[in-house]
């Protein structure tokens, strides 16, 4: 095989970002949340697996337990899991010490501080936290341990050397184990590329989607030799690139890519919301739009919030060289679980990152992007989050993500300020996971069972949806972000059926909208296209 032969990436080539052999999501990047998750989830699940590998392997095959604390690793690989745990304990002892200190000190100060001055407690801060925390009260005299997150990114607790990409062929839509509970162990047919996420060579690699390079240059980029061609060549193709045709109108176009990922094209400007792009697997179950269907240049990428299915680092890294500006919600900086998405994005290599608060706006040609408030879905914990209204001429479209209409008056205020919003994209995961499923590893104390079950990461049910739609004056509604597409299973694990509460509530909205003279109402799945103007 000549090293001068020209190749590009095939459409089924996956590049999954990893930290310490685990699939990356937002809580594994910020040093504080990473350390807490390492100690309180990863180490615990590895230890649990080693105590009973057969039980884990069996439970992980049960669809009902796919997103539970069970590793999907065959029992015969127990030695590799032992090695991973030993490596964590040996090389990341500083992060584990930091996590223990943060938890213990948070519990200590919560018990001790009742409204008196906090100054004497600075001397009691553990050494591993010194200089990285400020002690403050809320207005009810509840103490808060406020982390200096920007400093932590410049400390030994931020471990860029643990970052890598796992490059492999996505043979079918369900070939990946669930992201949260299963480390990615080495496989004979994958390439493990040790690169920190901010490395510009990652952009060069992903340009191979549309640009041909000699085989020798691709080997050099990935630090491979010709002996690795049996793993590399299946990821490449000599087929010509399908030309990208940018939308020029008339009017605007909205294209649904799956889950909460939507592309809006208007007056030569492209806006991509919550990108989670499905690969074209070798054996695809459902027709979809993929990376090749995106514009060569994406003017704005809008992130509604930091959950793993909306701030999708795999898709963001793959698109980084195409993205002009990344828009994220502003966070408070008070709560360590409310990680700054701006700092996160900058530390994984994004140069132009803009934070938006509710009613901040960006002007477009005969249009506008406006950030709007986002209630609910975060189990009553404070988090940076916004929805986005896009005005295209006289049309206004609200991308509400997983918003829960907890107070109809909010949307009445938006209509008064912004005018009627004809089209709404609305998430209706109205059951949601309990508080501890996503946040348990970050909490200083375990929540009471009743509290855990009542505080859920949920969006609108049918009644809340109609309250929202009526308040903003909508006559079109598109229900999305239900995690139904098969290529999302490794990240969602919902396993919804037509009998599920979420889909029954969505049906109520669709049938009810018909009786309310809506122009259009549907549940999106796979791919869809809507014209504006």
C-alpha cells in the first residue's frame, strides 16, 4: 500500500473522546466535578465490578438496567479492570484527596457555620483546597464553599495528559456500551490516540472528513506505522466527497438532526443548536442527517445547558474547525456543580466563546438570536441554562430544550417583551431521572430517598406544554429531545416505548393541538425539515 495514496475519513468512523478511559461528558472536564465523579462514581463502580464481575455482566445485558451502576465488561477481562483501578489509585491520588477534602470540608462548614464570621474557618481549610476556595453565605446564612474554577484549570488537578480519542468503526447504531457506567477498554480494531482536547492536530484530523491526505501523513498524524494499517484503513475511504450545498432560500430552513440538535439557516447565516450528530453507521437502523449535511462553516453553535446530551463534547470537537462562535449560558460561579461552560469550552480548544444571559441578543440580517429563561429539568439545583429564540424575519422560533413550564407567567412576560412566538421546539421527558442519578457523585451528603425521588431532571408534561404554548401564542409545536433515535442509546439509555408516560403525554399535545387549530404539531424522530417564510 503506497503511503502517497489519498484518503479521507469514512462516514462511519467514530472518534470518542476519553478521559482516563471513560467517555467524556461535561462533568469529567472541570477539575472539581471530575475529581468528585472519579472518587464517588468511577472508583466505586470499578470496585463493585471487581467484587462480582459476573453479576455486572449479566445485569448490563438487561435493558431495564442499561443506565444503572453496572459495567458492561465481560468477566474474562477482570484483570484489565483491576489494572485500571490500580492505575487510578496510583496516579490520581491528588484528585481523590481533593474530592475527599471538598466533601468533608463542605459538610464540616455546613454544620459549624450558623451566621457568624467565616474568617476563622480559612485556617481550617484542608491543604489540598487552600487558595482554591472562598467561604461565603447565602442570604439565609447557609455557608457555601465557592471554588475558583479558573485557578483549578491551571492546577495539577486538571489532567490534560489523561485525554485521548478512541477511533473506531461504528458498525451499527447500538455498538457502544452506555457512556456513564463502562470504561472503554482497549480493542484490537480501534486506535487510541493520546491527544489533549485543545490540540490543533485534532482539527487537522477531523478535516479529513472533507479533505484528502496521503496515507503516510495520516499515519504520521495518528503516530502509527504501516503495521497499523489493518486498523487504520477500514476508517478511511477513497470515495469522492459529496459537495455541501449551503441553503440560500427563499426564506429560512430548519433541519432536525436528532434529539435536541437542530440547524437553522437564514439569510446566509447558519445556527446549530445543541449539536449531537449521529454517524452514518455501517448498519444504520434509521435514516438521518450527519456531519456531511452540515455547512462547511457554522456561524453560531448554541448550547442550552451542560447536560451530557446537549453539551456533547464528541460532536463539538469534531465540528470545532467549522465553528465560528460557540454560545453558552452564563453560570453563577457560586456552586461547584454548576461548572462554567465557557471555561470548559476554552480549555478544550474553542477560541471564540460567548456567554449569554436571558434577554441578551445577537443581531442577524433581518433577524436575531435571543437567550430566554429556562426553568426546571435540573432537580432544583442551580445551573447555567437558557433557551434560545431565533427571529427570522417575522417568524419567531423558540428552542426550549428540556424546559419545564413551572410558571406560566414567565412565558407571558416573554410574549409581552418579544411578541408572539409562532413555533416552539419543546422537550417532553416528563418523568426524568432522580436527583442522585446525575448529581449523586457531586453531593456532599446522600439525599433522603423521598427527596431523591421527588427531585427529578424532567421537562414538560402535556398540561405544562399547553400552558407554555398558550402563553407565547404558538401555533406550531415540535416535540423533540426524547432520546429516541437508535444512535443515541449509548448516551441516553431511556428505552422508551409507545406506552411510556413521556410518549403518551406527547400524544396528548399532538392530538390537543389539532383541536386548537395549530398549523403543525408532531413528535420529531430521525430527520425532518421545516421551511420559514
